[in-house]
């Protein structure tokens, strides 16, 4: 059967690199098990459909409760599937498959239950309609009857008596009075009127023990085997895809709750028909994981006239924060989520790619060769309408080589159709058509970080000016500290 996705109306594209969530620090905000879905960007049609579904999830408690219950059902299906895939004997296989199919049936029934009048959009409506039809089908009803006939057999074999004598294990059917009941009776005879029931501990049974139990109940295990032989193709493993999809939708909803609680605005961006990124007052929400009390918003503007920027400024001024701000906003938009900003208009880019410094030791030619290799890999897979974020690329080689490599790479990206942001400390970069962004230094307090980013005409001059301001070494500051007499000598 063709199961409808809760995330895609169209076929998904190839996933983005595994390092992307870690580079952008989204690993601090989202569970690890949903990161694969974060790396699957989608086109305009899917973005719009997800925005509708996520808006409904934020507004409707009933829809959120429904998806939460379905996520719990799917965890049970996944657990049963794991047990089924790890069986060690045939008798265990029969029982595990019965449990797996029963869990899948529960998921289907819950998915088919009607909801109050909620406009959740095409993705959920298509999903719900599929399972309504599924539950109403004859084969679903036949499976319900078959499972219902077998579960009394499970109850009849659930309790058994095991005795060990020497190296022999003897298994027999439990007497009408269970072991637990005998313990309760003995406790009462000894005068204990208050006691707790023994704690049940689940452990996998050894294959030999399972086969021994099967030999005690040949009729029941023959029925389990018959069910497996008849219906072994019934379970569709594609059903397991819903575990990631449901978890991802709920994780994005929980993230939106957390961001709004922190007082940060959220917006579902307008989808642009032309390559363009325009985000006003955008926040780096990854700082929430660090407990930052004050997150400074910045504007993000890219278009075909200015697709790439150098980003320079003093250390600690917020360059990497701004880089993450851009990357997180665009990636969230590409998966249909709300973006932490006041207003946004974005084009559905083909992907986001990052190049951050790595601390590993390198074999062979060393770090510089590794950086060139990683850049080549990005250029090989990124599309024309991609966003590429470079953080101190080529910073570990000599100044002369770094400048040459930086200028060549930036020029290549500028003419490629990609959007990009390039953090660099190569202050001797020559003048070019590539514009600069720079960290703003507070003119009233040179040592206070503003974390505000603004466009400048040049790179090296603006960076040097910021350094001079920070340490009170500008011409104006020096003249105030060392006044000059009319004759030209310092007083």
C-alpha cells in the first residue's frame, strides 16, 4: 500500500550533510532522533503545506493530542519491530510477529478516528482519509478477527512454572493458584497485612525456554505459526516512517512553544517566487540553550545584486552568532517551520551548507588540505540556489595563501548563483565587488559588544577602525588623551 507522508506532497530531495545541525547548534534545541528530517529541505508546495499543518498544531490541543497519541503508538510499533527483527528461534518469531501486527492495527485505528472540525491542511487530511479507508477495508477487518481469536491463546500460555535441578530445566504449566497468589497467602498467614505486589521485570526468554513452552502448548503455537505463515506479508515496514515524521512535527511544535515563551517572535515566512532572502529582526534561538538573557536581533538581506558577503569584525562581536542566525532561519523555513523573526520573505533554496573549523587531527597533508577537500565536496553537491556559510575557512594557513584562497573561493561563489556568508579575518583582502558586513562597535562604550551587524563599503579599513575604536586608539581618542600644543608638541 502507498502510505501518504505527513511531511511531503512531492518526492523529497537528497538529504543535506550530517554536520549541518551540529554546525548550526540545532542539536541543542531538537532531539537527536528528528535530525534526519531536519536535513530534508522541501520545495514551495511542501513548505506551504507544512506551514498550514504546524499552524494548526499550535492552535489545536485536539490535533496535538492526536499526533502525540499516534507517536506513542508508533513507538510501540517500532519496539515490536525491533523485537521481531532480533528473534532467535521460530517460535519466538511467531509470537513477535503477532505483537507487531497488533501494534500496527492499533496505530491504524487511532489514525482513522475523527477529529473535531479542524483545518489542518492537505498533509493531515490526506493522511487521515487514507486510514479511514484502510480501517474500513475487508482485509483490515479480517485481520482484527484473526488477532482477536489468537490473543486468548496468549493468555493461556502466559504463566508457567520453571524448575531447575542440576543442569536440567523443567517447564510445566502453572497451577490454578499462581506463584504471586501463594506469596500473598503466605504473607497473610505470617501476619503481614500490608505489603506491595512483587515488581514485574521483563526480560527476553532464552530460545530453549521458548521452545520448551511451545512443546507444552502445541495447539496454541500451531495457531501462531498458521497466522505467521498466512499473514507474513501483511505488515508494511514503510509504516515505520511515521515515527520520524510524527516526532519531527511534535518537536517543531515544542520548539515554537519554547521560543514564544522566551518572548521571541515567530513568523511563517512568505514564500518568494524569485531568489531572495529578506528577514527582519531575526534571532539566534540556539542561544536559548545557553541561557542567554538578551538575544540581539539582526536583519538578513540577500538578493541577486548582493548574493554574498564577507563578514569581519573583532573577536567576540557576534560574527558566528550572526552566521548561525542566517543558517537556522533559512533551514527552518526550508522544513516548513516558523522562523524567529518579525517578518520574512524567503525563496525555497535547494539547501544550506556549512564549513566550520574542525578540531580533529588530520592524516596526510594536514588541515589546509582537509579544508580544500571539504570545500570541493560542498561545491560539488550544492545547487545554484543554495546558501553556503563559511566560518574562518583557510584561517590556519599563511596569510598570503589564505588571502589568495579566500578571494578565489569568494569570487567563485559570487558568480555561481548561490547565496553566501563568509566570516574571515583576512583583513588584507583587496577591494572587489563582494560587499562587507561588519560588527558594529558601540560609539559610546568601545568595550561593550552590540552584536549588531551592518553593511560597510570595505573590509580591512572598517575592521581596523573597529579595533582602533575598541582600544581608544583612533585619531580623535589619541588627541583627547594627548592634547597637542600650537607648536606641534604634546603637552
